[in-house]
C-alpha cells in the first residue's frame, strides 16, 4: 500500500509541476527577416524584391498623381512552388515603429502594376510593382503565403538613389560644376 501511495503522490506532483508553468501558449512565433534581393519563402510562395523606388509623383508629368507622403514602389517577383494556382496575398509595408501601410488599391500611373486580385500559376512566377503611400523611411515588407499562416519579412533599405526630382526645377547653371550633355563642364 505504501508503494501505491508513494507512486500516486509522485505522479500527482509530476502532473501538477507540468501544469504550473506559464498559462500562455508555449508556442513562440519566430519572425524571419531576409535582406532585400534574397528569396523570402512563405509556404508555397517565394518572394523576391527586384527593385524599389521612392517617388514624389506617378504618371503623366503634366497631370501627376501626387501622394500624401511619398510613393514607395517595389518591384517583386512571386514564384509558386506548388502544383496548383495560388492567390498572391496583399503585401504590407511595416515601419520600424510597427506602423503598417497597406498597398494602394489604385494602380493609376504605376507601370507593370501587380494588381489587387492576383494569382500565380503552378510552377510559375509573376512579376510586377506594388505601391505604398508612406513617409520616406526604413521599412520591411511583410509577405505571407496563400493561406496567410506563414509570414516572412524582407528588409527594404532606405534609398534615395531612384528618387525622382521631377517637380524641382534647378537651372544647371546654378549648380557648381554641372556637367553638360557631353560630360564636359559647361563653358563659363
């Protein structure tokens, strides 16, 4: 009888010690971040950032589309590794502060716009531009798979190398050392 009680007591203690831990889920979500240009795999879909631009307008310069902040246009390629067509979920722009910017739903003035309702065929790759209206800053793009269960972030470096200055008119004569069309300095 003593062995039975000891075994019962030890079993009860083991059960209680297993239940006495943190009441929150033991499952931890790992956030994966890849650099821009590297493959970001989310389920059957593989995303790749091809290029990014910060623009102060879109479309025809005579009747431009102007953002509230800046247009951040990102060219992405999405590859489907499965054997069935899959939808391409919305992509989100996530700031360092955690603020999320959704894709613009209007593709006016966007060349090669990926669209809102989109899919990628089995074993195929779709490529196009997605656009956000957000302040010029450092961001990450948040990608997900067709079931939106798998998510991955791609670091989008802050870059002004493609920023267009179409609305700024500075005569080249006012710029010191401005180069002429042949690459030689303009005559003084």
